[in-house]
C-alpha cells in the first residue's frame, strides 16, 4: 500500500491504478475481504488521490462506515482527514482525525493511531492554535509506543513550533534529536 501512496504523491495515478487489483487480491488472500471490498469501491481514494470524486466517495463511505471493521473505518477517516488538510480545512480534518484515532485504537493499531495524532497536530497548527499544538506534542512525545519515524517527525514539528515561539534553545535541541533519530535509522 505504501507503493500506491507514493505513486499518487508523484502524480502517477495511472501506474497506481494498475497495481490496485493485485493489492485487492492480496487483501482477499489474507482474509481481509471487508478492506478489499472497501478499496475496490473507493479505488485510489484511500491512497491520497485528491480529486472531487475521491472526496465524494470517501464521504459516501463515511456515511455507512459503522458497518465496516474498525481498521477500515479508520482508513476511510484518515484518508478524508488528509484531503481536508490539503484543502486547508483544519477543523474538518481534526474531526476526521478524531474518528480515525478512535477506530485505530479499537483495532489496536498503535502505529496508525500515532500517525493520526500527527495529522491532528498538523490540523491544530493549521488553525494557528500553538498552545494546543504544543500540549499535544508534549503529550505525544511522552508516549512509549512511538516509532523512531513518528518521534522524529514530532520532534521536528515541536522544533518549528518552539522556534516560532522564540524558544530557540529548546527548538534547536528538538531539531537535533529529531535529525539524530532519522540518521541513526537510515532515514534522512
């Protein structure tokens, strides 16, 4: 699925569309029929395709999402949150991120719960609520289930927030720690 998302980000939707049937087959082979059906209905919408049709398809799916497994509900909501962020609609993105976070928590997926929290923090920052974003970042960074990548991203974000608030020493320390975490694990 990461490959599909990367292709969409590179504006190569035709290539991504060609790979989608094998992704759906793999989901079915793994016994994930509900997710396979969802991705078949939505096409590339859950991989970041940013079109009016993709947004409408996600909205339609959200209207009946209660019938989906928790992980699939989270997938639809985080996908819609991302499109709201691209459209500079932070309030709507935050609402969707909350729905996604609850669904991923119900599905016991800490990695995607944490990804969702980073989207929520970005939405709060887009609303220019620096105080709330700082509190969320501090609480997020205190968690013991963060991946190296999530921790590095949060530290980089907090470094920018602190720099913007003229807390330069603390911001520089966050930036250094965030870069060290990425370099340590081959991510630059």
